[in-house]
């Protein structure tokens, strides 16, 4: 994983914006209100604050981080990816499913150390 993009940032989070910083691992996937134990997204690790170029309109709406990708068209409805906090978890509404993620470490933690600790916990 690339180094943290915001490692030297001293600006505060905008008022009303949830704290989404960190390495997050998917621990549950929900489709149609039911948990899906064998879903391919389970165990997936992502870092919010990663140096991957994406083109989106991003807003904070009522404590939810809403991403509207530019250039993706899957029909007549605009695509929205929504991320919000639910207690200690991050909830991620994606295309066709909802994922619940747990925080592994802050985003400025060495990625290799995070992945090694995750591997050791198996």
C-alpha cells in the first residue's frame, strides 16, 4: 500500500464529518437484510486515505460520506457509495450489498505491520 496521503495534514476534519481514518477489514456482508457468510468481500482490507486516483463527487450528508463516481454508468440511477460510522464499525453501502468493517489501525500505521499483524491473528 502507498504511504498515507494525509500523513502531514494538520487540518481538522470538517464539522459533521465522521472519522473514517484507518485500515478497515470487512467482517460482515449483508444483502437484502441477511448476513452472507461466504461473500467474496469478507476479509477485504482497505485504507481510507490511500493514494489511489479516483474521480468522484464526494460530500458529507448528515454524517455520511457519499461518493458519486464520475464516468460510471450502470443505468438510469446515479451510483452512490455511502460510508458512515456505526459505533466502532464503518458501514459501507456499495453496489448491491452493505459491508460492516472493523478498524485495524490508524491510516498512518505502517501498512506492512498492519498486514503482518492480521496474518499473525489467523
